[in-house]
């Protein structure tokens, strides 16, 4: 979806460039529709940004003034003290959670992307018996919500005594049916058979061809899959809730949730939950901003061919 | 054909073995009636490691003290969200999968649910547990025996006796006497309203607070006779309490802010809401939710239904139970007793998480005798200790409290927004609870 947005955006901008170069002779741009579009976009931007702004403000206050002062403006700026308290609380368990989330989402997302990429590529580029059946089965997997699988997974993992371990969250995270679907579609259109033929004639094996040639051509799709999977794992809450009991294995989302359920009893946790939530969204923002440019370069790399 | 036959035979064999197992296990408890049978509670005779799941923050430090002194019984703390936030569901899943922790924190109102689903080990075979009975405040003990003579399903950990928190300064300034009966409370409500405030906030979602009111009035929502449950959400006491609050709602004498929200905190912090009949742990909720009102609050015994009475209700409290499938009931019980009766553990728990102990001795902890700054130096825990002794021991929770809370809360929300009444919400809740029990094949008396 994000790629679609990107491309419409770039189309739109190229339109306006053309319109400008044509100068007054071109058709007049409809000011009305443009204003309406801007207003709607502005409203939505505000709608999405206000909660983050609220979080930034709340993260800068102490527990008392969170409730008693204007929620959308600073009162007593002590964000750094809050961060210090957060990192010190219970011997820095929050940092452990961050690390866990980074491992689950980062490594899990990378492995999931590789597996999905290989699978999608194979389904797109090789002919073998049962190909469509496998693809349809994977497609069926897209339709099953991950939440519905958590409990069966728990019972299976119990049998092999893997609950309450790193693997309990990691292993289910490295499968991405949607990734297989996306990479198959993308590989079918972006990796040409002629190119593969050329690579084979040059003596490259199938594996080498995949890792040197195909993977580059598929990179926009792979980046998309990685981002999606990263965000999915990062936000996956139900699986850790069911699988984990050891605090040192929690991902940050589940850890913060646990704290949040204790607010009635330990109200002092409020400021820690808020600053913790603020810090926990930073990796997501960084991931998006830094990976965005690969989308563009990837798309253009495909276009030059 | 042949295959299906063998499969069928295997299935029959499997089924019959299942029934056999079921029979033999159901015979066990009947064998243990009479003199205390301690066979279910024997020391393992070797070093054991217990798993203990609880959501009390900072309890690790307390457990470390135990571990240092008991190398043969090591306890590993596991944590998670609070019970209804997911931990109870996890317990049930883990019991099903056979890998539940040995010990789990379970609130009083959830114990019957675990009992009905056969999720608890009976500690009635442990002599030390039976001997500890008199250490605990009487009514907390009846919360963990669940109406049985010889069984104990958990060790009481904390309690939530209720009292009246009120804005001493505002009551004094306006010449309103502190109400000692609910009738006076209603009169005061009118005076407070005339002065521009609300005497309290009626929470549509804290059904366990409402249960505490009913508890204080001498009512109960459930009772058991053998295996059969009787449900009485619409008992006379229950309806009396409902009509009382309905009257306050109708006359706009109480606010109806959604509880535990910023709005609600602000209601108290800004001085719009003047009092709260709440449990002992509410002391911290006010202190953190209404920081600007420090030093202006005081605590008095809860208003009474009869003049000169001294009944108290309870809101909250939990136990430490031994979950089904634990191989070390004896050791688990021993640890749970230490955790919830020893001075060092109770003091540490109070420091770490404001746990208000369930033992008679625990209420005399030095830390609970001190004046509290937020309450203008009043030693507020004295009031709660008195209330604790006055809590009626007969209140029984049902096996489907999550459903009860949900259904009654829906009804209360409607009543607050003007459709239906609190009484009709309780009557509807009564009917839906009977349905919920029947749906789970839990026997209901008279059905």
C-alpha cells in the first residue's frame, strides 16, 4: 500500500512540474479542488500527529502534572529525568524489552523477508508440480488472523517445551504468507526470464543467481515485506502475552501493557508507561524513514533496465 | 475398512480409559473427608524449584529473601499483566497444556472460576495451612475455602476493606457534618450539590465496588449448596443499594465520570468531587490522581445502613493459589504461607507495592501505624484495620465474574444515560448469569 502511495505521489508531482513548465498556456489548475484536497490532507495529518504530540508532552511531565495540566502543552519539562527513571526502574528491564523487541522484529523480520523472498521467487520462476496448490495454501494463510493461531501455537509449543523461551515468539514471527504473495507477484513482473537465462549461460548456479541477480531486482518488494513484517512483529502483542512469563523475554509492547494494567495499584508507573511508549515508537519511525529511500532507488533501478 | 475398524476400536479403548481416569480422580476427594488426609501434601524430600506467577511489581526482592534462607525450596518469579488483563487466561491455557506455574496470584473474585474449572490444588491436606487459619482475618479465610469445610484453595494475600475518603476542608468550610449513615450521606449530597460540587462519583464500570456496597449491606450475589449455585444479584439487599444510588443519580447528586480516566482524576483534583467510598488501596489512587489536593483529605468509617452500625464492605484483594498439576504442593504452600504471614515479607510487600496484608498481625505492622502526609498526617490505616474486622464473612463470588461484571456494567451504563434503572440492570444481570452458568454446565439451584 505504501508503495502505491509513493508512486501516486511521484506521479502527482511530475504532473505539477509539467503544468508549471507550460505556464499560463496550460489548463488552469482548479484551485477549489486543490484547496479541498489540502484541507482534507491537513485534517488527517493533524489527526495522526496529535496523539504523538500528546505523547511527547505527556512524556515530559511528572506523574502529578500529567493529569492536572494542559495535556497539549508543556508544564514542567523533565523528559530526561523521566527517561533516566525509566531506564533505572527495576534494573533497566525496559532496556531489555527494547533489545528483545529489536531482536524479535529486526532479526525475525529479516529472516522472514529472506524466506518469503525465496519462496515467492521459487513460486514465480520455477515450474513444478503442486506449485499453484502451495501458492493457494499460502494465500489462505494470509486470510487467517495471527491472533487466531496464538492459542494453537501455545499448545504445540507446550508439547515441545518451548513456551516461555525466545523461540516461542521468534519462530512464529519468521513466517509471512503475505510476504510470499507479494514477492511472487513482484518477482513474476520484475525478474525477467531472459536475465535468468543469461545468468545460467554464464555459469551461475540457481542459488547464486538468486542472491546476486534476482534479489536486487526484487529489492523494493523485499524492503516492503521487511517493513511490514518488522512492524507486525513489533506490534504483535497477543503471541507474547500467551507465550511468555519471564519478564526478561518480554517485548516492549507487552512489557508496557503489563505496567499499564498495574496503574490502579502503582499509580507512579504512569509516567514510566508514557515515556516508555514514546521511546518505543522511535525505532519504528527510524525504520520507516531510513528504508524509504530504498523504495525509491529500488523502483528506479527497475525502470532503468 | 479394516483401518477404520481398528481406529474405532482404539478410540473406544481411549475413551474408556479416559472415563476410568475420570472416575478414579473423582473418588479422591471423597476419600479425604473425615480426619485430615495429608497424603496430598507431602514434602518432596529433595531440592525443588517452584514457579510463581504474580503481577505485583517488585515482589522479586521479597522472594529473594526467601530464596536466600531456603536453598532447598527455590522460587522463580514470573510476571505478566494483571489477572483480567490476561494472566488468568494464561493460567487456564497453561493448566490445559500441563505446564502451569506451581503458584499463581488469583483475586478472590476469580477463585471460584478456577475452582469450578478444576484449576486449583486443594491445600486442605497441608497441616501447616490448616494451622494458619487463625492468623488470617476471618472473612479472608472464608474467601479461600469457598464454603467448604475441609478444603483450602489459596492463601489470602491482601484485602480491600472499604471506608469513606472525604475532602475534610470542603466539608468543614460548608458546615456539612461527616455522614455516618447512608441517609446522612444523601442529605450531605444535597448540601454538597448546593455548594457546587458532587459528593461522589458513581462508577458504571467498577461493579466490584458496587458488590462491596452490597457486601456491606449484608447481601451476597452467590451461594453454593453442594455443587449447586444460587444466584442472587437481585437480592433485597442488592436492590436496596441499587435504589439508593438510583435516587442519587435521579437527583443529579453524584457525578458519572468514567472511572480511572483523566477526566475522573481531574474531577477529584479540581475539587468537583468531594468523597469516595473505596478500598484501602484507594488511598494511593487519590494521592496520585489528585496531587493538588494533598493534605485536604481524611478517612472515616463508611456510612452505615443502620444507625450506630459498623459493617464494612470489601473491594479487591487476592490470594496465592497452588495451580493444578503442581508436583510440590507442600513446598508451594509453605512458601505461600511465609509470603503472606511473616512480618518481613509483609513489610517488604507493603513497601514494594502497598500490599495491605490479610493477616490479623499484619495490620499491626509499624508502617501501617504511621500518619500519612497526603491525609494531613492522619493514621488512616487505623480506620481500615477497624473496617477489616467488620467485613461480613459470608459474601461469595460466582464462577463467572467477568461475565457478571460485563453484563451489570452494560446495564449500569444504560441506567446512567437514562434508560432503565440500576435495579433492572441487576435483575437482567441475574438472568444472564443464570444463562452463563447453564451454558458452562455449572449446576444452578432450582433450574
